[in-house]
C-alpha cells in the first residue's frame, strides 16, 4: 500500500507521462513508500534460496532501483556488491539508504543501461527484482546475454517469478487492464513509459536463458507458501553460466 508520505496522485500522473528513466528519477525519493518496493518476505526467501550456493565474493544487482537486491547481496557476498540502474535518482536513494557497513562488503553504485552492462567476468552472483516488465520481450535475449557476460563461469543469475494469477481472479484482470492502458498510453504519448506485467512468460524466459548460455533450474520460495493445488506461490529461477 501507499503510505501517507508516498507520492500523490498528481506525482504519479507526472511520472506516468514521462519517459521510463525520467519517471523513476521523479519517483525515487518516495519509491520506498509505495507498493512497488519488493516485499521483505520475498527478499528473505531469495536470500535463503541462494545461501546454500555461497558465500560469494562479488554480487551484482541488475536494475537495482533503490537497492532491495543490494541488501540481499550484502548478506551473501564477502568482498563487494554493485548496484546498476539507469535512473540517477534511484541510485542516489540507494546510496543514501544503504551505506557501506564496517564489517560488510564494499558497495558501489553504477549508472548504466542493463542492455549494455560495463562488466565482464566480474561477479559470482547476480540478482534482479521486479525489473523485467521494463524490457520489451524482444530485448530480453540481449539483457540475459549482458548478465551472462558480467558473471564468471559458474556464476548464478537469480530472480523470483510469482505464480501467474488465475483467469478467474481479480488480479489477472487488473494486470490485463494495466497492460492495456500502458499500450494505449504509449501509442498516444511520447516518450514511451515501458512497464508491462503480462509479457514475462516463464517458459519463454527459460528458453531465452538457455539460449544465452545458462543452465536453468527452479526452486520454490518457501517463505511465500503454496497455492491450494500445492504449487508454489513463487519460484526462484537459478540460471548458472555454463561457459
């Protein structure tokens, strides 16, 4: 939910009529007071899912925003953690809220487009939270190739994928309506604001990761429980760089 100190309706409208980058620059000071921030139980679940594979030396939070994934990586990495995002405003908030800890890994913040990461073979683990809706489906293979390049051989790329809502649920139609509204907005208004919830289909994503050079497995995020049919509410994608 939005807190009383979160963005006003007017501020959200201005953001929605801006470019993706400018919109997040505007939202950054109040982003953590919105429901868009990744919830704590999900972050904890990813930490627990990755812990058996660590500790890691260096970690990368891809499209870090205000640094939810940086916080995850500080629990898992010994030496250094890097957050990368194209929004200067979001990076500034992350730098302010997550300073270096005396007994923790060094934290750095890099402004860059995830489709052109300035890293090669530097990280043992990479994570991403809630960012993939900002990439059109045709852009994902290049994004995954960039993460593959940033990892060392054997490095892991991990991100959570919630179970898709059922057609009979209100959430399914809410997401369908949001995506439809964004498509109309981007047809009628420039610059575009890219944010779609229903373009990230797990079967297609797994194939794209394999094509980028990853071996992929799925694990349930136990902290979020299971649905009535026994399937996990959320899965953790673990993509290992093969070469």
